[in-house]
């Protein structure tokens, strides 16, 4: 951050620090649609279509275990091997288990940094016991910047 209240963006451009006063709970989507670890890929597809979402946290008894997104589902469908229809495989075949996590009180600049350095475009918001509270996506961050500017 510079003295003028800006941060250096891509290629050294200055962008306003518009997320400084926000925390994950201010920006997250929650409660969030999730899928149980025992579900099938077909169930995940149906939930994504029904709710118009691209990310589904995978949970067991409310605790976060991983994340399924539209790209992972497409990859699982295209690379399925074995018997039966590809969409009948366990959702675990399309689950990413390393997903950045944040507490509801995590400052948004830290959440944005997690997004920037991760292999996914989502950070999952959990409580101290790992219970799913919400999700922050790159779209949520862009929306927050747009509304604070």
C-alpha cells in the first residue's frame, strides 16, 4: 500500500484499496448450496443447474471436506473410466480437497490474496470446527469492489 491509499495491481498499476475495511462475512454468499460426500456427480450437476451456481462445497454432517466446481465435474465426466454412466460416479471423483479456507472475520485483502494464489476461484468460509458458513468467489470480490467504489 502506498501513502495515497492505493495498492499496486498488475503491471504496477495503482488500484484503490477498496476491500480494506471488509471481512469475509461481509462478502461471502451464505448459506451456500452444498452436496453431501455420498452424492453422485449427477446430483452435483442437478444442484448446480437448479441453483445457478458453479461451486458446490462437499460436506459430511455439515463439515467442509472439499469443493466441486463446473470444471472439475466436466473433467470427471470426460475422463471417467470403468463401467456405467460417467455421471453415476461418486462426487469424490470430481472433488478438490485442497481449497483455501477463511474464518468469517478474515480481512478481505487476505481472502483476495488466497484467491490470487490458489488453483480455484473460491475461498470457503468455515467456523472454528470446520462447519461450512459460506463461500467467497472472484465474482463476489469484484462485486464488493464495484459497490464500494
